[in-house]
């Protein structure tokens, strides 16, 4: 059996010398190296920004969505959207474990797991697309995938439905990072607060900011804002177009009496929301971009252009114990779990 690099560089076909995520093409043959794990894939959870772009390209036609996904995997050996650069994650059953991992992993063959690394670096083969659930960005397939030695994962919990756990784990980094950033008394604004990651961030922010803090949810539709409001996830709810920076700024200024936000969390799945996020941050504040639709060039030059001295953080999908933190929210909050079960399970 062939020996592999812990980071999967042995799978890179082009360009040579890079790691699997920035690679244009990787080897997705399913004969495993000595330090790889073979997964029998059940469901792909496509990154929200990526799936939104694919649906727009396909004009909502499911057959065309399937063809685009198959084309991406055929061309790249992985599901990395060439427009957004992002992927998603998957759940499946462990089929084979390389001998070099003996004693290094607690996994067993037949364990059901969620990979916590992006599909944009995961060798993937799609044999058949079974079902596309376009409202929740999930696609059931027959296929195989490879998890590298360095790849992180979570064994699916027995007390939560699989699709519910998949939806939560897909964005586990967002609420876990929120827990690290928000302090008692902070004013926190979540752009895209009515979406999957946004709702988790709202709940965690409200818990961490405490009774002296203020949490503001910004959404674009009355229906989704009403749902979040029923669950009491924020203190203030604002309907606004996140691509309209001045509209967002004026509404947040009114809601904060001109003080603006200590922490802004952007989870919006469409482009051109960088300036709204920047303008509602107070000088010295923190702006956390979790959205894969973010242009970091626009963010950096935009903040410079309006003279904002703020700390901007790239939304790392991983932080210590992020899977456990995110799943625990489903056990803590009956209201939040009810919404997620209705939408995703």
C-alpha cells in the first residue's frame, strides 16, 4: 500500500507543490493510501454561497444542478465551486481505514461520521445523485470520499437526527468563534441572522453578551425575521438589504443610538456585503466574516477607504471543540432545535 502525506499532497495533480485545497485538480481514485480513510458517502452539505451560485447558474433546474455538480467533481476531483472557491462537507460511513492510522484514530469501520474539512479539498467520486434538497443545500448521493490523516471529523451523535447534525456541523465554526469573541455587555450585529449559521451565532451571542449586552439580527425577509423573533434569538430585529451599506448603517445607527457595534458577524451567502459590515462596526471593533461570499480585497480596501480602524477576522471553519459546542446548542435550546428540525431534519 502506498504511503501518503498527512496533508494529502500526494493526491494533488495540478499544480504540483500546493496543498489539496488550492489545487485545481486532485486524484479522486478510491484506492486508499496507507494513511487515508475511505468513506461511503450518504449526503453532501454544499456550502451556502456555493449552492446559491449553482442554483442561479442552473436557473433552479434540479437536473442542471446535478450536471453542474458532476462536472465540478469530474474536472477537479473534488467539489470545489470554481466561482466561489468553496465546498461544504459530508456525512457517510467509514468503509476502510489505512494501516498507518492504527492506534492514531478512534474510528471504526461502519462508524457514521461527518467530515469537518471542506469538500474543496476532499477527494470525491459521485456515482449517482439521488436527491437534491435545494432549500437546505443538501444532496444525497451514491459515492465515495477520502479523508486525509490531518482531516478532522465528528462521529454523528445518536440523540440527534443525521440531517440535523449535518446542518449544524456544516457551520460549527461560526457559533464556536462567536463564543470566543463576545463578552458581557457587547453590542453584536449578525448580518444574515435569519440563516442557518446566523441563527446559531445569534443564540451564542445573546448568551455571551448577557443582560447588559444587545444583539441585533439583520435579515432580508419578513417571514424569516418573524421566525427568529418567535424564538427570541435577538433583542432587536432589522429588515434590510445587506448589499445596501448606507441603509444598513442608518438602521443600525438608530438601533444603537449612534454607538454602532462592538462585534459584527457576517454570515450572508451573497457577494457585496462587505461595506455594510464595515460601516456598522465602531472604531476598535471586531468584524468576523464567516461568509464564503466575502471578498477580502473589498473588505481590506473598503475599510481603508472609509477610515475604519477595525479588526477583521477571516471565518476559520475550525476552532477547538467547535463540533461539540455547535451540537450542544441543539440540546440547550428547544426553540432553536425546533426551527432546525423543521427546516433541516
